[in-house]
C-alpha cells in the first residue's frame, strides 16, 4: 500500500523559494537581499510597481531597477546607494535613488543628504528611503533634512510594512491577471513577512517599555525622561502599524487621524506629555465608510486598553426609541461593553454596561427621560498585554487583536440612522380644496375636446337630415 501523505519524507523538507530567507548572515546581507528582492519584483509585476511608485511622481511606464549603484562626487569619491529605479514612457525619463535599512537600523539625515547631492549631480529626480520606521504618509520623513538640499527633488519614505501592505492589497484585492506575476508577488509577500528578512514590520515597544510602564503606574514618570520620549515615538509608529494592518485586511486605505499641521516630532512631544501627566497613550484611526473613527487608549496606570467608536444618534423619535435603535444593533455585543450617551443642549452624560441596559434601556437616559440623545459611544476595555516584542501576551499582540476584534465583531456592522423623507402637509378645511394636479388638468382637457367633437358630429348630422 502507498504511504499516507503525512508519512512521505518531503513533508518535512524545506520548500524551494524564489526569494529564500535561509542563509542570511548579518544586517548587511539582509539589506542587500531585501533591496534586490523588492527592486527585482517592481518591473516583474508592473501593476505593483506602478502602484508603489505613483506617490513618487513617477510616470506609468517601463520600469528598470539596479542595485548598489556607484556614483562619484566632484572630488572623485565613490558613493554607493543601495539601488536606483528608472521609469521610461515615450520621451519621458524619471529616475530615483534608493537607500535601504532593515531590522532596527535607522536612517540618518546626513547620509540621506549625501545621496541627495548625488541625485542632483547625476540628474536623478528623487530619492526613496526604506526602513522599518513606520509612516503611513510617504511625505513624513523619519529624519531631518536641510530643506535647501532638497530643492526640486522628490524625497519620500516608505516603511517595509507599508510596502508589504501594498503588495498584499495588490495581490488580494486588486488582483494580478498574469499567473506568473501573481506567484512572483506572493513570493515577495512571503519573504517580507518572514522575521528573518529584517523587513517584517513593527518589532515591539522597545527596551524602555517596561521601565516607562512601571513608572507611569507609580506616577513617577516625567515628560523630560528620555525613555518616555522613546516609548511615545514607538507608540506613534505602533498606531501607524495598526492602520497598515487594517489596510491589509480590508483592502482600503486606513489612515491615522492627526491634527492638521502637526509634524511627527510634535506628535511625539504631545504624546510624551500626555503619558507623563495621565499615564495614557491614545490614537484615532479612520476607516473609509465605517460609522465613525476608531479610538485606542492605552492606560498604563490601570493596565487596560480601551477601544471605542462614537456614532450619531437618530434625530427623530422619542428618547427611548433612539436608545433602542442602538441596543438592537448591539444585541450580540459582549456583556462588558460600555455605552455612553451625550445629550442635546446639555453637558450631562450617562454611562452603563450593556448587560445592565438591555432589559432596561431607560437607564441610559439617566434621571430625565425627556432629554434627547445626541450621540452614543461604545467602548470595550481589556487587560493590557505585558510582554515585550510581538509574541502572544505582549502589549503589541494583545492590543492588535483587541482592535481587530472590536472592529470585526462590532463596528463593521453598525449602521447610521436612516432619516425619513420630508412629507408634504396634509390639507385642512381652512386651506380650501386641494389644487388640481397636472394629470387632472390633462384629463379635463381631453374630456372637453371629446365633448366638442361629439357636438360637431351632431350638428353635421342634423344639417344632413335637414337637407
């Protein structure tokens, strides 16, 4: 008898890969292999290449890519950026240099400025930097540059996590018609998602996490502490990471809600001050067509994470009818889901666990049953993960799981209130008889014309008989 599938020796063998992670030794090799893998796939899968390069002002044309480009400056010194991309369409030629970092290596402004000088001297149009410093907006650079050095060049930054997100969206949602190209793109996704590649995204809250978390709980944390700023910077990247994770799962662009005109360094400073003062880290995420933005609040003092969403209450109906409208949508929600209510023309609010108001919705109206609810907030609180890194039980993995579950099990099914169409007033005796409609006018005109025709026929018949 033939052996069962699980008894065959090949079930334990390593599958041959187009872009293998086996044998990577050191960060330098990580960078070379990741750079080569990405740049090789850009022309091989043009749909993915054009989608990724569109934000760099590249035309939609033929893509050529190169690694370890050697360029000389005015003094004859050789500089070696990690790669270069050239796109040609008709007589239009666009080119940019590429600088890459993997794992925990950070991009440095002085190195980037040196490659900017090379780009300008050799006729390039821009510079693309890639690292694990996560930004959902490619215009937000994780390093400081002398604006005069940039000039007319286009400088953009992409995290490896964003590149992986773009590849997943192209493969899973937009699709790749050619089966060979689809397989090549799937191999790039598999490679970038492997921790050995050094390009697999967010690596945790950093070495200062435990110290800062404990100091916040004991209320000894200060905004001037270097560790506090490090954790705040990691938090900002973590929220960006969650946005890209939702983009991968939903196939749409999910963005961080941020104050207009605020730079990344400003956000880190603000997050540091808030964490030192209250022990809270917070962020807001906007998902297209969702009922409202998702809020995340990590309270280091209470060691709990709260995910919430706010939605507008119906504008019509009695107050309890409006409350019932929400409770019907939350019939399968967990018992510890909290519902908060804000009322029109009042600063008073009410709050209640859903298990306490399912059979007594009037509890959400507090003491005054006539007050009209203006908006509702539904929030879920869970115990915070304590471990470092991204393993099970860590802050990163537990918060990520809570956000995805909160959206998938509650938010994505919430529907906004339906407004009734405006109605015409009913006629009263004082208003007199209703106005004649156009149809009635037309019917009367036809009847009069028919009567006139019958009269004319009768007159002709009478004249004929008289003759």
